[in-house]
C-alpha cells in the first residue's frame, strides 16, 4: 500500500506542474471537439497531434499527457452528437444513440448530456483505479519475459486484434502483415543491410510511423468524406427545461454505470477489444439483466440506464487500454498503438521496465488521466453547447484545416517534401484498403511493433542457434500460444452460432 | 472495375511478389546470428501470399460503387493533395495553404469569396500559431525574405 501512495505522489507531482495541467486541459478540450465531429475519432485526433507535440519539443510525459487527454476527451465528445442528432461522433458512441437520442426527443437532451458525462466520469475513474492496481503487477510479471515470450505475446496481440475486429479475420491478418512489411523498410539494425530502400536516402531510416498514420487517418478519411457530401448539419432539439440530472436519476442509473465500468475496464485490457466492443457488450448486458427483472424497462425508447451503461463502458475501456501499452509495451488498440509510436519518437520503448526507468512518465500519465477526467466532467456539463456548435463549422473550412495541420505535423518530423508525397500515396492506398473492408488498426499496430517483433524473434533464435523450438519452450510462451489460438478461433465461432441476437459492432 | 475480395487478393499477391523479388537477395556481409535480414520479410511475404490466394479464390464481397460524381471528386482531391504536398516546401506554407484551402474548399461546395478569405486567413493564422507561437518551424518558401 505504501508503494501505491508513493506512486500517487510521484504521479500527482508531475501532473500538477503548470505545463502539464495546461496540456491536460487543452487536450481534453481538443479531444472533445474531435469526438464531436463525425468522421474524426480519437485515433485521428491523436495521430494529428503526435508530430506537433514532438516538434514543439514537449517533454515525453507532457506529450503523452496531451495525447491521453485527447483520447479520453474524444470518448466524452462522441456522445454529444449521438444524443443530439442521432449520429455517433465516433465509433464507440454508436450504442449511445439507442437511448440517448430518444431521451433528447422527449425534451431531456440536457439531462441526457449531463448524465452521460457523469457516467463517463465514473467509468474512467473505475478504470484509473484499475490501472493503479493492475499495471504494476502485470509489469512485474512481464519483466521475466525473454525475447521468445515477447515475440509470442505480440503474436497474441495481433490474433486478438484481428479476430475481434471484423467478420473477415483474413483481412485483419493481411493488414497486420502489410504494417509489419512497412516497418521492415530502412537499414536493418543487426546487419546494416538496406531493405526496400531503392537507393533513396529518404527511405534509409525507414518510413516514419507518423507518415503512415497521417496517410491512413487524415488523407484517406478525407477521400471518404467526399463520397457523400453532407450539407451543414442542423441541430433541432426539443427544448429541455432542466439542465442537470437529479439525484433520483443518478441513483436510478448508478449500478448500471458501475457494472458497465468494470466490464468495460476488463474488455479494455484485452488487446483488440477496445471501446466500441465494450460499449456494445455493456449495453447488451444491461438490457438483458434489467429487462428480465423490470418489466417497465424501456431500452431503445429512452431508458437512462441504456444511456449510462455504454458511456461508462467506453470510457473505462479507453482508459483500461493503457494497461497493455504501459505494462507490456504491446498496445491493444489502434489509438494506443499510435501513442506508443509517439513514445518511440522520443526513443522510449514502453514495456515493463518503464515503471522502473521512467516512473514520472507512467505515474504522471495515470494521475493526469484522473485530472483530465475531472476537467472533462467540468467542461462537458456547462460547455456542451459550445462543443455542439463545432458541428456548424462548414466542411469547406474544416477539411482544409485538418489537411493543413496534418501536413504541418508530417513536415515537422523530417522537413522533406518526400514525406509529404509519401503521405499522399499511403492515403490513396489506404482509401482503397478501407473500401475493401481491410481494418486499419492491425496495420498501425504492425508498423509500430514491426521492429520489436523482428528483433525479438531474431534474438530468440540466436539463443538456440536457429532452433525454432525456443518459441514453444517456456510455460509462458505455451500459454500465450494457447491464448492466441483461442482468441483466434473462439470469437468467429461465437459469431457463427449467435447470428440471431447479434449486435453490430462497427470496426474502427 | 468493381472492387471485391478477388481484386484485393490479387493485389496482395502482387505485393507478396514484390516483397519476395526485392527481399530475396538481401544478404548480410558479416553475420553474427542465424537469422539474417531477409528471413522476416520473406516470412511476411509468404503469409501475405496465403491471404491473397484465399481472398482471390473465394472472391465475393463486392464493394458498392460510389454515388455519381464521387469518383471525380475523389480524383480531384488526390490531385489537390499531391499538389499541396509538392508546393508546401517550395512555395512556402502560407501561399500553398491558402491555395489548397481555396481549391479544396470549392470541392466541398464553399463559395469562392468565402474560400478565398478563409484560405488566406488560415495560411496566415496557422503560420503565426505554429511557427511563431508554438515553435514548429514551417517553410517560408518564396515569401522567405518578407517573414
């Protein structure tokens, strides 16, 4: 317990420094806006800010706090459009439309908005305590991992990510392999051989992950926006008399919120599952649980518990997904993969030793998550109209703005035209891949983990002089293989058997 | 040509062939380890090829074609973005951004006058914000002497 207090004091010491407080507030604000804007989700927001944070020479913990605040903020922001106009602002907010929008129709828009901000806060808070307790334990366990175990762990992460994301795992595997292949470009660290560089000096250091991420999540996103040109979104919501939820409503939704918070946290820890899956599972779970006991439940027609549960779950899952990144160095979602990529810009490799070598980074981040959450709760109740008004920014201004900021970021890394051209090329390829339903998250994970995965494999094989049996020797490796096979096989089977009461989870 | 899984599969096979073609001759002049620089890329190529064969063999999942006019807009956008990338360093941030905003804005149905005002304002404001206030260095290009 004394360890916990010590960690907290390190963490809050970092989090309460002036610049970090400022950055947390700014990140929360930007994140909420990113979440509000349909078509932009946490991964886009984080991807655009990574290079800018780096170019501004923010210290690593400050940069990470900024990105984390954007991530959590986007999960808050996504609910606003779900409730007001029935359009989820980001993938994890789909479930929020089911009961949020009917509530707004009944003149309870402000109540729904404030109540869902509260549930988001509770969900995140549960997950933050979860991180505090679990992450150091996991890191302690993982510190014994050798290269073979690490390699298998990464295989497991890919299996989980590809099988949970979509109907067609083969496309997930393909995406992951493309990502890993992109990571092989450049000088091979072990032998000094140039791989796939075609004598271009710009490729000697490899393709920067920022280039890939901006191409995939800014340029190809824009091309997708051009498919259907939306004219301005108008918000027409019945006037609500009350601004804030009352204690009765809080008590009414309390257990749903708490249950969903715990559920979301555990789903968030699993690589691949993430916030969209968590909110869907939490909603389905509450609906089943409550409808069996309470005949008056009106899920889908404006039940507040159906609003509170998915909001709590998506925030706790987003927060929980920091655990595999911090404790194992293997991110479990597209967004945390981008954050881990940001750390590698600073030459910091996340992993179990991070808790010893960079305590101010880890605990500062965790404390800042808590502070950002308080800020988000405070911001999101009174300022909800300000955020909603962002929807009236016309796309003829918004799209060039996003493009410009993306290019500023890419240019800031190496200051070359070559990188910008590469962004365009990757964006176009990414657009076609998206059209053919190839998921983007495994691709990003591949780019971020590529080097580490290859290095660990080669190191492991060096130990045994090329015998691949080392990958199947230790009990940890064997159980990770079993887990990888289970996670690869079970969800598709489950999907096959439960077609009837299927919940559609959008792949992000 | 309609996009479907067969097209994706064939694309994947080409990519696998590309990785193999340019990866096969990678040899380290000195080796300290049993696994050289080409094993990992070739392993990836193999898995990509297996995915490709499966997708090409099964086919199906034809992608719904874009609504009318969308393909033209997307092509135009690609040209604009590529031009922006090309001009960014050479002409400088302010001018290239103003131009890009005007043309991309037009593509998103903005009125000429609004796009022009928005473009010039965005170029200037972002330059001041990022280059001057946040210390993110941006290219000045042909305005170099003025700034």
